[in-house]
């Protein structure tokens, strides 16, 4: 167990990370996981808990916090009339199914593999957000039927492998199908709940060897509680900010941050 002199700085760092993750969740609809996964990894690793399964704890704890963060973000966006509820209701079942499959796969993978998956996918998403054109379209409305049945589980599956909410995949998907960026961000926050709730419950039943203290299954309870205390406060601030920024600025913020996080995670895994 770390002593008090070690715990106090860690708690303060987690509070700062949680506050930033909450703003990011409201601003970009990403549930904060894009910040939390690497933050948890570096903190736990620095405390000496660098097991082969550490990344499982980081992903699971991040997803647990996303339940609360995304719920706050969705409510804030809903008050502004930005959530497209028909899209959210139609896509939720498939996303949830994919998330549960993702939990089973994550339980079999080691930290380095999950780091490479996280970094590689996030970097590809950042490239799209940075260089994608607003006029690019795959269609004028979100797909339905068999196409939706095929794509929605993939969103849930990949999101769990990365410990993130639905924004990283949901926002590009929706904007490519004619949904305005602000509405896409708001609706993707709802994807985050659909991903995080079933996967977090499953991770609570997935024990991890060599986990940090007070970890239940794969979810670290102290990190979860500290982070949600901060994200609950700051997520509505991010949602307010999202409606004050134009679409181009919002996409650039999204892309730049994702690229930095992705490259740093790849550096840690490969070098």
C-alpha cells in the first residue's frame, strides 16, 4: 500500500484528470475515456502495478466512469435540444451487444496488445477528424436494417477495446451521414452510456491478478469514485462550451487531442 505522502499527490492528479475528462466528455461526446485510459495506465504503472493485465483495469475503470459522465453530458445536451433520440434508440441494442463481446475479448488480451490497439485506432480517428471534409457523405441519413445491425456491434466492440465512450466512432459515423456536428456529439454521449453500462457490470465480474488495491473485478473503486466526483461537476461545462464553438473549431480540438494521446500510447507500447 502506498503511504500518505504518495497517495495525496495521486488523489490530486486524479481529481485534475477527472475534471478535464468531464469537460472533454461534454465538449466532444467521448465520455472522457480518451483521457482516462492513459492517465490510469501511467498512474498505476508509476505506483508499481505494471502487470500484464494492468490495461484491463484501466479500460474497465474508464468505462465505469463513463456511465456517470455520459449521463450528465446527455442530460446537458438534451436541455439544449441537441440529442437525436431516434438514432440513439435504434443503435443502442447493437452497440450494447458489441460491448459485451468486447469485454470477453479484452479479458484474453495483454497490456501491450491493448496499448497498440488503443493507440492505433485513436490515431486513425484523429486523422479523419483533422483532414476530413464537411462535405464528405456516405449518405443523407443514418443507415438502418442490416447495415445498422452490422455496424452497431462494431462500435461497441471497438470502444470497449479502447475503454472509451461512443464519440470516437459515433461522431464520424453520424457526420458522414448528414448529422450536424453538435447533434452528433450530443447523441454520441448517449452511445457512451450504452457501451459503458453493460461492459462495466461485466468487468466487475472479471478478476485481474496483480491489480491495484481496492479493485473489484477489473474496476478500481478509488479511481472510479474520485474521477466521477469531478466529471459530475465539469461535464455540463463542456456541453455548454460545445454549443459556443463552431463546427470547424470543435473538429480541430477533437483531432489534435486524439493524435497526442494516440502517439504517446504507441510510444509507450513499442519503444
